[in-house]
C-alpha cells in the first residue's frame, strides 16, 4: 500500500508560508547548481523527488520567540528525498544550500534538513521506524515530483521489538556519553582545554543520539550538535532548559562546542577558556539528567505496551 500525505499549510501564518516557499526555491536552485558541475552522467540525472516539512511546524505547536528573554525559536525541519544514493552526500551536494539558507535575509527561521533516497525511506517505513513513520503521518508534502512513487504505508514493529531496540540503544549510548563526560572532566582538570572541548562535544552528541534512537529508532548521520539539539528539542521541549541562550556568552559557548568536533583537534586558532568549559560542562550535566528522564519514560511506556 502507498501513503498520500497532507499538502496544505493553512495552519501556518502567511509569513511562514512565504518563508517556506523561499526555502524551496533556494534548495532547488542550489541543487541544480551542484548537479551542473558534476561530470558523471549518472550523477547529472539526480533529481529531488520530494520535500517534506516535519516537526513542530508540520504538527503545530512551534515556538517563535527569538526576541524574548529565553530567546527560543523552533526550526523548520525538512526531509529531502532524492533518486540516487550518490547524491545524498552532504559535503558534495548540499552544503551550499545550507549555507545560503542561513544567510538569506528573507528567511528569519532556522532551517534543518536531512537527505535520503526514496528507497531508504520506504525500507525504513517497511521496518516500522518511528521517525519516518511520524514524518509520513504528521508531515506536509511541500514538493512532489510528478511521476514519483508515493511513500509506502508504515509497518509498525511489535511492542516487544520496539522495547528491545530502545533498551539496547539506551544502554549503549548513555554509557558512551558518561565515558566521554568522564574524559572531559579529566582533560579539563589537566588544563587540556581543547581536548576537553572535543570530549564534551562527543558526550553531548552521544546524549542527543541516545534520545533520538530511543524515541524514534533513528539518528541522522551528523556531528553537528546544533542540528541534533534542534531535532531533540522538537521531540521534547524539556530539553530546551539545558542550554540557556539569553546572553552572548551563552550563545558563544554553544558555538564553541559545535566547532569543537573539528577545530578543537585540528585548528591552531581554536581557543576555549576554563570558564567557558565550566559553563558547558554544567549544561551537559543538565542535558544528561533530562535525557535520562525522557528515555526512562519512553522505556516505561514501551514496557507497558509490550506487557513486560
């Protein structure tokens, strides 16, 4: 069976609808430019087949208060579906679109997107993966290339299968996060600030990956903790409190954490202070505590459904 999705944005204000129209224009323009420079014919035949809005702007309940004391703003979350596995590669085909979306004056709302082939998505739907199943059920189709096959109807896993998978992910990733946070404390105590920043990045990334896998059985292939933070906060708003973002100091610290995955290891220009590391460490501890609460709630609900 095939699934037909919602297509209207009537629940969004006019300004948001216009922003999303501009987002689509930029994605198509930048993808066309990327494909024009590819010498291999099979890659030139790459196509965007679908673009789906998911998350809070699809479901309703988004937050758009960047100028308030807490300064929180929900992101647009998009699933881009393509016809060729080779054009999923972000650094080759999509980084310019991401950069332009961040700089476009007409777009005031942050934009996140993930890229998969239609076969990938349909395989995950056949496996009952919650993340894609929720997108198909709650999402809004913004673009659908004529003649493209629709998504298949999701096949949910059994309650027992869902519980066992979530338990495995929770044990693996919480333990990994705890180890990275231990390495962070040790490196910070020795004055190895850049090394500490890298370990902290890995701990935070592990926590977000844990939450995504436990709640949705999916985690995008990225080390961008800002991207992961947005996804996770969209799933459970309680996580927002872990990262104050009211002041320039707050925002600068998180940006240093985001950059740490590469720059803390390889750039001579990357610098982070003990004060900044201390602040980030406290936030990471708060995040860990909240992730553990959310995941335990999820496991308890799955156990109840499975009769365990």
